[in-house]
C-alpha cells in the first residue's frame, strides 16, 4: 500500500510540475505574441525605464564600487603570496566585467525589481484592477507586462555597464589610496588586459537576466491568489525564482560564451 | 415598440475545481431594462458577471450580445467597447490621477488622443456624478470611499456605453452614502435610458432600481420577475430577503 502511495505522490508532483510548466509556457507565448501584435505603450515603457533602470542606479552603483574595492584588496593579498601584486588592476577589471558586474546587478535587480513588479501587479490583481483593464478594452499583457519586460531587458545591460565602470573605479580607488599603486600604471594595466569580449559577454548575460527578472516578476504578479497573503507569497516567489534563475542562467551562459 | 434583446444568456454552466458555481443560468436583458441580480454572498452573482464579461471561461452555455455570440475574440472586443463596468472595489488605478482614471479607455486606446478634450470630458463626467472638479488632478488614494465609488461610476459612463454594469455599488459605504449612490445610479439610468445590470444583496436597492430582478441561490436562478411580482411572491428565499 505504501508503495502505491509513494507512486501516487510522485505522479501528482510530476503532474503539478507539468501544469506549471504549461502555464508558464503559455504566459511566455502570450508575452511574445502581444509584444509583436501591439499596441506598444511607449509612455508606460518610458515610465518603467525610469522606475526600473534609473532609480536602481544608486544601489547598483554603490554595490559595484564596494565590490570592486573589496576585490582589489582580496586579489592583492592573494597575489602577494606569489609576488603577483601587479595583476590586481587586470583581474579586478576582468572579474568585474565578466562575472561580478552582471551577476551582482542581476541579483540586486531580482531583489529590487522582481519584487516590486510582482507586488504591484499582484495588488492590482486582488483589487480587480486587472479585470478593470480588460473591461476598459486594454490588454494587461500589452499594458503591464510587455513594457516592464522590455524595460528590464534594456535596463539591465545599461546598469551592468555602469556597474562595470564603477566596480573598476572602486578597485582603482583602493589600489591607489591603500595599495599604493601608481594611478597611471593602474589604469594602463586595466586597459591593457581587458578585452572588448569581456565587456560584451557581461552585457549579453545582462540581457538574459533582464528577460528573466521581467518575465518572472510579471508572471508571479499576474498569478497572485486572493488577499494580502497572496501578494506576499507571490513577491517571495518572484524574488526567489528570479535569483535562482539568474544564477543558473549565469552558469549556462558562461559555459556557452567562454567554454570554447 | 418591440424592445431589442441586448444580452441573452442560455444554459450557462461554470465549474471551478469540483464545485458547480453556476448551474444552467438563463436570462434575457432587453434594451433600456435594468436587471438587478440579488443573492446571498457566494451565491454566484459576481461569477455570473465575470462570465458575461469574459473574465472567466464558461464550461457550457452561450452568451449573446445584440444577437451575436460573444465567444469570438473580435466580438468580445466589440462587446467590451459597448460596456461600462463599475467594480465592487472600484478598481481605480492608483498611479493615475482621477481624470486619467475616468478617461482611461480613450486615453490609452485611441491612436492619437486629444488630451485637452479628454480631460474636459472627464471633468464633465465628474460633475455629472456630483464630484468637485478640483479633484481631477488628485490620486484615488486621496479620496474618500464614497468619492472613489463616484469616480468608478464616472469612469464606467465615460465612453457612453450601451450597457452599464454595477457590481455591489453600495458595499463598504455608510447608509447615507449608500442612499446617495443608489439615487445617483437611478438618475443616471433614467436620464440616459441605458440598459443596466446591478449585482447586490440589498433588496431595497433592487426594488428601487430594477425593472427585472433575478434571485440567484447556489448558482441557480431561484426566482425572476419584476419588483411588483417580488412583493407578492411566496418564494421562501425571496421572502427572507424582503422581510429580513
């Protein structure tokens, strides 16, 4: 009897998983078809660009500066063990542009943006505002989802580029003030070993992270169940799934971009 | 004069999970009629409206608007264009000003909206529902519950729809404000000669506003008739509603 129970449990779990995959696939297809079909709400998109991109600049910038500074200190203390202190500028630049810039930016945005998108749309769902949009002949996918997803896709690479510059600047500040590097040499070493591909690969990652954050934030928001508890649950799910997906996508993209 | 059928619902069934929410619901709403759907909480009133609006899929049955089946997408759009809905929770958009909420349908659906004209029209609608014009630039959260309800009514009237739908228009309001909202709805429908559907559990509202009443219980149409017939009816549930 117990074996039957466990088989049933596995079967039910698998069916629930397939149902969720189906719902998500349908949602993704709806976004794509609505984005192509239009209308495109430019004003809403620009507003979201400010909310998602511009207003995230302080938190992303500060994180990048401190991460770059800490990275410079770590690489210096590690490099000292085999007299390789001079690699600090290049390793900071490569590390920030290839990995830390896009990933930290993605994680911060997963926390800041996926949660806010999910909570906002979730609250609209439980207060009948989504229903109201339908009755006002406005497709919620066109009006709410597409502008937010597009704003995320555009904002993430721009924020990552800012994060790269500020991260390198953080390393430069510590390198010059604490580690007694010559400012000119530090900058020359940064530029000398950093390739365009390092920066571009980080930006490509950021585009995918933007897509993940936008899609998962709106998905969990629109699938909010009734009440304040429902909004809380969907917000948590949006942050958790966005963060995990960003990290998983980072590994897959790193494999694809660098493992040649 | 033969009145035109505006909405016809035939044998509508809705199942959620294993529960039958609506069972074989049928009714006809003719032009300039005001149908009031009454029933206790959880009877299926709001679900019936959601099914008519296309917000919920139906399991079987059919809904016609102006003799057209509204299951097709293109017909749904046409149908929604001729509807004005006032939600139970008002459903005003927090991040838009009062006038933007009122003019939303035109503001975000016309290819090149004339902002000046739309704002003027929105302010006219606000005046029609008895609101001061200086609230036009305020946000919904800055208004009282009664004012928000009036903004919701103004929004539903904005594009001069054929049919007005009011979902529990007096819920959450004090008795004085409830009376004001009921008489406002009555005035709007009388003056504009609109076809309307109102959902409520308030029998006094139903008797005052309706030209036809439907009593829903457990997802089924328990009783239907005019307010006069309601007063004379021996239906047990209807009498509970009438006598408290």
